[in-house]
C-alpha cells in the first residue's frame, strides 16, 4: 500500500436515508467519514431526490431472509428513536382492509406489536376483512434533517458535489481506500458502476393536513394499473398525512398527474373519512373528499434494482476497467478519476432498495458498516 495520509477513512456517495444512515453507523464505530452528494438532506423539494418524498412507515414487504433481517433490525432500533424523538418516529396503529380472497397475514405479524384479526364489527365500512397492529411511522424531512445535524455536530462534512465516475471519489477529499456507493438511481449511469438493472419506480402522493388522523390505513386488495391506496400520518406538530399512491416501474416522470391525484384523494377518503374532519365546512352539509386540506402534490422516483438491492464489497483497482464496466466508456472518466491509477481500493455498494429505504435503513447501515470495517481492518493488517 502506498504511503499517504488522509483526513478520512472513507467517503460516502449519496445523502439519502441510506447514505446518511450508513455514515452515522460508521461514525458511531469511530471511523472518519465524509459525505459527498448531488442532493443534500435539506433539498426536500428536489424531484430527483427520493428520500424526502417517502411515505416512511414500517410495514415490511421483505421477500427473502436477508431483507427480513435488515427490516427486523430497523424495527427494533426505531423503538429507541421513537422514545427519544417522537417528532421524528412514532408508534402508530395500523389497519389493513380487503374484500377479495383470503389473507394469511404478513410474515412480520410476530415482529410488530399486538397483531390481530379485527372482528367484523371493527372492519371499516366498505370492506369485509381487516387486520390491525402497531408499528412505526417516520417524518422523512425531519428525520433526514436530524441525521444530517447529528453527523455535522460530530464533524462529518456533507458536501454538494456531482461526480461522474466512481473513481473520482477516491481522491476528491484526499486519497481514501474505501468509498460507500449509496447513489440510488445514480448507480445506473455512474461510470465504474453503470448498473443497467437499476430503474425508478414512480410514486405519486398527496400531502394533506389532518391532525385528527393518527393511524395508518391500507388496502390489501389488488389495485389496477399500478395504483395503491394508503394513509400514513407523519409525526410532528404539522398534522400532515401522506396519501398514496402509485407504483410505476420504469416511469421517469416527476410531474404530478391531476387525474391520479384526484383518484388518490377520493380513495383515501373512502378508506378514512376522518381526513376531511375539521375542514371548517360547517355542519350544514356532510364533508366530502373535496374538504380535505391539501398541502402539496408529490412525485418521487424510488431507486429500485431488478433482483433486489446490491449490498456488497467490491475490490477495485483505480484506472482499470472492471469486468462489470463497459469497455467503450473507459475513456470517459474525468481527470480527477485518473488520480492514483493502479491503486487497490474497495467500494461498498448499497443501492437499489426501491420503496423499502426507511424500513430497512438501519439494518442496511449495520451490514454496510460491517463490510467497511472489515475491509479497512484487512488493508491495515497489510501495512
């Protein structure tokens, strides 16, 4: 290993919920970390930045043991956050309803609190079946701001910079041997990664003000055309509730569709009429979906990956075209990415989580940190 010193042990690319959570875990383990990102945690209105737009509740749809392990770890750690920061994370009652077929219940019914099948008398009107349990909801903008503030208070810089190639990150802030790639959709075009299996899943939601709504609701019946119906209250004094939504793979549009927005609000009102209570419409008529106080219309592009997220350590050689990288793009790496050619480095890839970012983030952070610490210990032993 060449003799050099650096102010940092590693650089994290990306400041979404995964990048910030991993940086936080690495810092807690004593590593010197810097974050470099195109979008910063405070860029909560950037349509290209998925994390601020999430509904952000814990209702896992993990499909394999690794995903379940990460989600369970996150669930357990959210309990401490809810106790210390109730404006960021809150224990919340959930009700899921359906009409068609049988529903055996989610895999996580023994993880969440007080899971139960609701009696017919407690099923919301319009549905024949329902289950209830208690889990967690988060306030994404507040949660991102909290992570960023905590990191900055411990000396972790969060710098706005757009890199075109992975190799640039190894010299951007002085030479480092390890980079955490948490660039989300950026991993599709980032030179040195160029993962064609990365794609967006378009989600459209509506934020409304409904302080009296304190529970989550969702429909388990299949919905046509990528539609979804859910109601997710956000912790915090604003009384905001997220209504959704859509699940549209490979759709890059970031503009809200008015027809979709109307469908979302109507469906959510049918599921939870309390959304219109306190609207000020008076007692002379019955409230309707039109009385819901709309705060904003939102679109986010969930950073998904065919086959599931990539969470692994890659050994690299700077300046060398990797097997996964297309040869015709090797000459496009900027000059910054040519610094230190031939040096052996490592990269922990953590991208492609899709819509599960918040509910898996703390479990992913622990696994990514294990890989990072193991790699740095290994190269240190070679000195």
